[in-house]
C-alpha cells in the first residue's frame, strides 16, 4: 500500500492505466464528545480534503466514492450519509458535485444481519453453546460484509479509474492485486484518536463514585 508522500518521489506515470484507490481511514467521534473535540475534528477533515486534492493532482480525478454503511447510491446515498456521518457527507458532496459519484458500498441485508447478531450478543447469553453460535454467525456475516465491499469496488472501478473509500481503520477488506491503494494519513489522526481515548477515560473516571467517599459523606450527614 502506498502512502500519500510516496508518489512525490516517483513518476506518477508509473500508475497510468492502473486502477487507483484512495483509502481514507475513519476515526469515530462519540456524540457526547463532539462539542469538546469539534475543532480538532474539523482540522482533521480539512487535512483529509487537502491530501485527497494532492492525490488527485498527481494521479487523477476521483470518479467513484465508497463509504462504509452506505447501502444506496447517488442522492439517496448522500441523504443517508448526511444523517450518519455529517463530516464525511460534507466532503463527499464536494466530490460528487464536481466529479465523482457516490456508489452503493454495502449490502443492506448483511448490515441488518450484523446488527441483529450484535444485539443478540449484547444481552449476555447464558448458554455457552448459543453464545459460540452467535459469535461465529456474527463473524461470518462480518466476513461476508467485507467481501461484498471488495467486490463492489472491483466491479465498479474501471481501468485507469480513481476511487476513494472511506472506511474504519480496522477494516479487513481485501483489494484485488491490480488496484493500487494509497493510504490517506492526515497529521492530526493520531492526535484525534488519543484525544478521544483521553476524554473517554476521563468521562469514565468521573462517572465512578468512590465507595469510601460516599460512606464518609453519609456519616457526616448522620453526625450533623
């Protein structure tokens, strides 16, 4: 997999006639942290936009856009995206308004199946046999999902074509060997992830009540 800077040291013409995919790893910002981390997240997306523009200058204009969780294309897909990922939607709308098309990326039935298995596992199953079955079924559905995404990209991206994929960093999509993948890595990415971890940890710690402190407070009230 190529990094953003790697094309600067090589002749971009070496990628002529090859299929090219710009991979944008997504960092999820929990809704409860949105206000605290908004400025950093905005900077992060500005950097993503800048890196994609640099890649386009060297390798060609984005014609196809894929985004995780989007099971429709075109305007319907854009409307869905605006509801679940506003920052992605804003950038992708700029791309689709100028050159690209938002493609169907996911299979809706597979997403529903994954959601059902996830809910099933979250209730805390008593039977180990049933738990193992649910876990295996969830993993199978997840593998099918990644296979479907890879197939969608393979069947859509033409020779010498350029596409962008927005997907979680820990994805397991396998790309065909003839697709050259360029990894978009904005400088703020690690800072954003660390900030989210720190804020989540702080929130967790604040939510915990010290039993000794609670007993002490109750004792003080009784003395009064």
